[in-house]
C-alpha cells in the first residue's frame, strides 16, 4: 500500500506510467539487497547472537556459559546454561527458551520456557540476592510493580535461598500467561529456621499458584514439624492458606485455616490447635477477623477442653485486637481444689466453718466445670510516639456447670498500659451455692490503690449464717488489701453453737498467702453461746487480738486469737443457772487453746448456788469437746458447809457433761470457829451432767498423810438439793497422830489419845435447809483429860446433826478407868452432844470402894473459855477397899464414907471447890500392921507408937479445895480417937486417952501427890514423929500452968487449926 501511494503521488506530477515503472525498479533492487543480506545473516545468525550476548555479559561482568541450540525469529533456545562461579553457580539450567516477536519498537519477548532450573540465592538485610544474576537486573523504573504479560512454562524450577535464619528450598512448576492465567505449584521447605529465640523445623508448604487478572493467589497446606520459642514448643502444626495479591503485589487478601498442632509451655499446653483467620492488608498493616481454638489445654492451675480467641485484629505500625477470649469445659487443678479442702479444714469447728465449707464446696463444684468469656481489647503502637501495649478487659464472665456465676462489667473495666493496671468495674457473684455479692472496684489511676464497696446477702448453710454489712476495701498495687465491714455470724462450734455474733472487721491481706483480721481491739457482742451443755446469754465485751490479729491465715495455717479483759457472763449449764466471771481470757485459734484467770462461777439456784472458782483455767476446744487443766480452784457445793480450795487437776466438757479430776483442800465453812481443820481431798472426781453433780474423793490429814474418810456427793442443781455420804473406815490415834490434827474442838480438852474411831455420816440439803446425821464409834480409846487419865472409852454415838456435832439424848459410853488421883473403873456415862461444841452429861456412874461414884447432870461448853462444872458424888465408899486402891498393905481401916467433889474446869485447868468426904455415923478404925522401921524412937516415941498402933475414931472429915494439876489444899479432921485392938496401954496412955483428941491437918500438895499424904493419915509412925512432941509439950503446960493464966476449956484442941505445910 505504500508503493501504490507513492506512484499515485508521482503520477499526479508526471505521467502515471512513467512514475510506476521507476518505482518498480527501485523496489526490486532494494528487495534483492535485503534478500542477499538476510541470507547472509541467517547463515551466520548464531555467531552473531552469541557475540552480542557475550559482549553484554562481559559488559555487566557476569560470568556465564551456555549453548545456543536454536535461534529463530520467534524462538530462541539456550542449553547447558551456567551463570556465576562455575564452582558454585548462581543459576544452572539444562535449557532455556524464549519466544519473541518483532514489533514496531523491536523484538518483544512474549514467552519464556525452562526445563530444569536451579537458582542459588541469599537473603541479605531483607533483600534477596541471586549473585551474578543481580548484575543483569536493570535499574528500577520507579513504576509500580506489575506482572508482565509473558507466557511462562517452567517444568522444574528450584531456588536454594540461604537466609540468616536458615536455608529455604523453593520449587516452582507451572505454565500460563504470567499476569493472567498462570497456574502452577510452588513448594517451600526448610529443615531448620532460627528466628530470634524461635527455632522451626520441618517446614513444608506445597502451594498452588494461580494468576487471574494480574492478581496472583496462593493456596494450599503449610506444615511445620516443630517449633520452639523459648519455653514454648509446638509440634505437627498444619494450616491451609488462601491468599490473593493485588497486581502490584503491595496488597493482599485471604484466609488461613489452622487444622492441627500442639503447643506446650512449662505452665500450659494444648493438644490441638484449630480455627481460621482472614486478613486484608498491605506492607503497612494487615487486619482481619480471627477465630482460633486450642483444645485440651492444660496448665498448672487446671485444664480446659477448649480455649478460643475470636475478634478483629490489626498488625502493622499499630497492633490491635478487639474480641473475646472464651474457655469451655474448664476445670481447676486437683491440687488447688485440695488446697480449698485445706482452707475448709482450717475453719472447721469454728462458727464460720459450715459457711466457709459451703462456700468452698461451691467453689470446688464450680472449679470442676466452668466456662469463661473475657472481652478483650489490645492496642499497641510502635515508633517514637508509640505508647506501648495497652489492654482493656471491659467484661469477664465465669459460669460454672453447678450454676455459679461471677461477672465483671461496667465502667472502663480492667485496663493495663505502660503506666500499670487500673480497675474500674463492678463485680457480681452468686448462684450454685456461692454467696450473693455485689461490689464496685475503682482506681483513680495505675499504681493507685483500688477502692471499692461490696455487699453480701445473708448466707446460710449447715446451721450457720453469715452476713456482712457494707464492705469497704482498698487494694494497693502490690496486692496488699485492707477491708472493713461488720460481721454478723451464727453457727456451730465444737460441742455447741454461737448465735448473733456481731463484730466489726478490719482485715488486711498481703496479696499472697497471709490474711490478718482485726489487729486492734474491737467490740464483740454475742446473743447466745452454747458449748457442750454450757449456754451463755448475751455477751458484750471488747475483743483484743492475740498474736497480732483476731484471725491470721498463712496459707492453710490459721493463727491469731482473742483476749478479753474482766468479763461477767450469765447463762445456764445443763438445766441450771450460771453466773460466770473471769479476770482475763485468751483464746488461740492455732490450736484452739484458751486460758482464763480469776475464774468465778455460781451454778444453780441463787438461794443455794454451787460455787466453782479457779485461779487459772486452761484448755483446748476439740471436735470431741473441751478439755484442760485448772489450778487454784475453790468452791462450795450448794449449802454444804464445806469449803473447797487449793484445787488442781484436769477438766473436760463434752456432750453436755463436765468432768473434773484432781486434788483439793476441804475446810469448814465456819472460819471463825471451825469444827475441823483443813484436810486434803485426793482422787477427786466431779461430774456435772444436766443438772446433776456427782462427786467423790478421799480425805487425808495433810501433815501426817493419814486417810480420814471417803466422801461421795450428789447434788441436783435444778432443785438445789443433794446429799453427801462420809465413810470413816477407821482412824487410829497414836502418839504422832492426835485428834487436834483433825479438829480444834479437842484442843485443851483431851490429850494423848490412843485408839481407833470409825463411822459414817450423811449430809442432806434442799430448799428447807441442811440436815446431817452420822454414827461413829470406838471399841476402846485412851486419853488424858483435865480430870485425869481415861482409858478404855467405848461406845457409839448417833448424831442427829452431824455438822453441828449434835447427837440424840441418851448416848452411852463405857469407861474402863478414869484416874483423877483416885482411880475409878468400869464407868458408864450417858450424855448428849449439842451444837456449839457443848456436851450435856446426863449421868455418870462408877463402882467405887464398895460404893459408887456418880456424876450429876451438867452442861459442858467447849466453845468458849467459860467454867465447866462437874459434880461427883461418893456414896458408901468402904475405907478398907479405898485403902486397897492405894496399895496400903500395912494399913487396915474400917468405916464408910460419903461425899461430894465439885469440879470446875476452865482455860486454867481443873480444880475442886468445896469437895468433902465424911465418914458415916459410927466412925471406924485404923490399924497399922507393919513393924517399926526405926527401932529407937526414944522413950516417948516408943511409947506413943505402941499406944497409937491401933486407933478408933468417931468422926473423920476431909475437905478439898484447889487445882487438880496444882497445889491442892486438903483439910483432914479426926475426932473421937481411942485405942483400938492391939494397941499398948499403960498408966500414961490411959491418962492421955482421957484427953479430947482432935486432929486438924492441912495438906498443901498436888492432888495427884496426895497418895503420900493419905498414907500419912494412917501410918502411926508419921503421926507420932509429927505430933508427939506437941502432945508432950501440951501435957507439961497443963501440969504446971503459969500465973494469971485462966484455965482453958477441956475441949480446946491440942493441935491448932492451922498447921505448917509438911512434905
């Protein structure tokens, strides 16, 4: 068409024919030249092309070897291509082929085909280098990347890419137009890649490659045999990816489906991973939705069937996530649940125990199966203006299979950023046995204390109930938490129950294992307290901490306790009223031990209470009851006039029964005038069951350790009535063991008691008063009394009032001997003991010297220092039998005596006042049967002895006055004396017999020394030695009377009324 156009143009200027012929010749010539040239070029085309390629490679400094196996206008084929160092080439291909076409701008490559191609590349500072091939790359045009419209056919392509992290092998096969329609396979393998502290092994990704409308896409599985990042390990990870790139390869869109894999960490592990995520992004950022699930997750704290995370995410200069973390089929670890059991044991046997146990059981049930839903927002910005990672939890919900639910929500939630954690939310808990709690939690800022309030509805379980008033709390950044509230509690305790306990609470938790409640004193009120049969009415005291806190928890260990000052309580023990006070009280929670001081208790009816006191009372509270020890005990059972003191021993309160064992002292309740001295009670047992007290023990005299009596006591507290039985199996008094060790009543009354005493006693008391009876006796006892030694006292006394020592009338005691100076035997005394240490003597009778000695009725009062009078009567005592009692073998006497011996006893001893013995009418005689011991008494002495060897008297009177233990004054009067049978007679003696003899003798000597004096009455020798000189002197005076001296009557006694004291 061009030639024709030229001819037409020439034809217009010249003739058309001429112009056509000329042009024709020119075209033919040109064609011939071109033909010759093309033939020449075609013949030498390979050498020309090779030279051009070699010059270009040389110019770029690229070593290469190749063979041009085919060179045509539309196809060029190179074989045995090697580029780079021959020893380690960067490219090796068995053949390469290009398809070209000639365009207006020159030849254009329209296709590339390759056989087996291997490339060797390196990743350097984020850029891929292909070695010598990099020199063949032209400079960047600055235009966006675009896939060429190149028909590509790769039969077997591979790249060995060496990276700082490891070697990656890539393979590619496929065919089609590269910007639209290419389809093939891309494979990636890496035996080991180390990126940071992560190591991947066994990477394999056989992917399908497609290009449609200039948009490449990759799809297929990606597998990773192993992954380790620090302490995190993974195995058998598998995912399926599907990604589409934009034509410039600067944007992408796709999704990935995680199909398998297992993760493990020292604190957590998952058996399988799954889920999917989609993504859209570019080099600046990628965002999308994710929904991933980990199955069979285990941690030290527990396990879960599944843990999932779902939401929107952004990864780039900023990283964000907004979604949910969900957990299902979760269980708390058995070790933690066992720790919950430990907490339950720590509060066992306390009033809060059932509530704590129920709450902990609910927590345990919830921990065995629950689900969680956490709404989470993450935001992290990098760069100079980045604020780092921030995290916000707007809500958190825990829902257990048992029905329990815990929810956090409202406000800003839980916020974490570079400044720290801040909380601004509300908490709600309840259901499934959990307490119903509503709380608000708020922080002014990170690291600021978290403050809040909470309320808890009344929680009841197992007979216990707990309620908290408005709770105010504050938690510091280190976890230290302070809580204040008022607690109301009712619940059981060991062997009892507490109701209506109200106590302000000030608690402090260190954020770990330690919790301290009430480190300062707080008012404590209790409406009712029942403990093993003990029931106390309302209690209002000030409770102070022991060991630093009222309650102190350290892990599973509990400590602390309470201290009380002076406390007064009222209540019941069994069915009996109780009034109890203590000076100080302490109770330790660690071992549930307690100690009280200055304990005073009154049990029973107010008009007749039983008193039990103790200086110290210690014990422990156990599930079996309360037990401990006591010291300094004292008390009194009902109206029994016996005081108990100095008690020590053990006690136990279990099942409503109080048991005491130990030793104590028993003394008379009448301190001003005790009837008996303090005694030691040993092996004492006391049992209080219901309203009945049973006690028994053995009484000992403490200084000599002599058993005195066995005692058994019963007492009904509700009636204020009881009884005590005393059994005295036998007390034997000896020189070392005297009655004055048992009772002060006998002191100064009797001494030197020898012999046994036994008996029984019974004391009964009720609302009408105290009654006592007893029966005591002896088969023979000896003693010394004020009126002389007494032996062989025997008999039984029946007391109608044992405590008052009052007996029935007519008690009988036989006395073998009594010797006030003159021994009397086989006496019988009838008497009655009266209260107030008085003895009413009804009668006393003894056989005496052929007659009898009797005692007039009298009342002897030993309670006070007064005179006690006893009047003895002598009736019909024969002189001869009387002398025999004195063992006067050389004397013989006749005559019968009567008389009265009034005796008075007081604190100074005994004495006789106005005692008199008188011979009955008819008189008697006295004869000395022995020999003269002194042969020569002189003429007058021998004469007098012979005359007075035997005397008859008409009257004899003896008057006695004075103390029994002191100097007795005895006046003896003889009258009407004459010679008896056997006496010598002569002129002088007959003259003397006409004189009126009257002997008045006064003797001052101890009453019990009168034996010698009495013997002198009947021993003529002594009479002669003492009286004969006076007789002779009187006789001489009568023979020659002085002047002016009137004659005296014949009846004037020769011996004066008063004589000197003689030994």
